[in-house]
C-alpha cells in the first residue's frame, strides 16, 4: 500500500522556520522524482520545489528561492522541505508528490500557518 505521510507543519511567526518531512512507503522511493506543492485557501495548488531521484538536481518556485531547501534521504525514504524566513504568504497546506512513469502519488498534506 502506497503511503506518503507529511509532518512538521504548524503555526509560526513571520520570519520563523519550519522543516517539513514526507515519509514514503509502498513503492521504490529512489526511483521517484519528489516534489512539494502547496495550496492556499481559494488558490490553485502550486509547485514549491522538486528534487531528482538521486537528489543532485533541484528546482524551486521563484517565490521561495533562497528561503526553502528541498532534500531527500533515499535510505530513509523521506523527502524534506526546510523553510526559512517564512512569510504570511507562505500559509497553505503543503503536499508531497511522488512521480515516475509508473504513477503519481500524493500525500494528505500538512498545514503551515505563518502569522504576521
């Protein structure tokens, strides 16, 4: 059974930091490209960051470049999103996504709320 379980969300003040984790199971994690997306109330889901299978290539939305870092540990089947200098505009539900030619999987999301 495929599972993606996000954790690490919460309430933080503007300028603060959070580290999100996404633990994967039920598939060969190292063969999947991993991404973090977010969806704010009333807005479409948007890509935040992505990382290649081996972790050697990453990409970021312009709005988070220089503040967020995506990483993965294939030995632990986990992908991370380290978030610094959080802003109220970062408030959203954050989802991790696993993608390969064999399929796409989504987690249930974790809420991040940044207060001003």
